[in-house]
C-alpha cells in the first residue's frame, strides 16, 4: 500500500464523507447524512422483518423518526481505495441501543467522494 501524501489526503476525504453519516446518526437528522450519499444510493441489510433493501431516502426517514442518539459510538475500521473507488467498514455501537457493522462503497465523482451504497449487519438480531 502506498501511503504518500496524496493517499493520506484521499483517506481523509473519505473519512470526512463518512463523518456526515456519523454526525447524522448522532443528531437524528437524515439531512445531515444525505450530503454524503449519491441520490440513487441504496441500503441493504437484514432487520427483524427480514431483508431490507430500499432507496437511501428510507434510511434518512428512519433516522429522522428515531431522533437524536448522541451516545452513538463510531469507529472507522478500514478504508480501501483504488483510485476512484473505495470501501469503508464502520462499526457503530449504542445507536439507539443497537450495534451495527456498516460497509459503504464510494465513488469519486467530480473530485468528491460519494457513498453509492450501504450494506449493514445489525448485531444481536433475534
């Protein structure tokens, strides 16, 4: 892995994009998250009702409904970059009492990192 200054700038820009998601979770505001996502992004995962697959707006709506969760703990575990594409693994704990592992795919569009999709695992699903 090359860790030159250009690479570090890319990692920082990607982390900044994901930070909008984290900030939106803590604030309970989908609009804060929305700036990080492509308008055609989708979300996928398993919920208590089975497979959840939906346009990303449904995530924003759920965040608005759930409300603020300032106790949410977030940690970016990994960022993998290949020029104009990237993946991020994010661990979230205590988001409204739940723990998630999120995987994001990002695309660099017009020199800006944008989340194209989110796939999640909800821990302790029973």
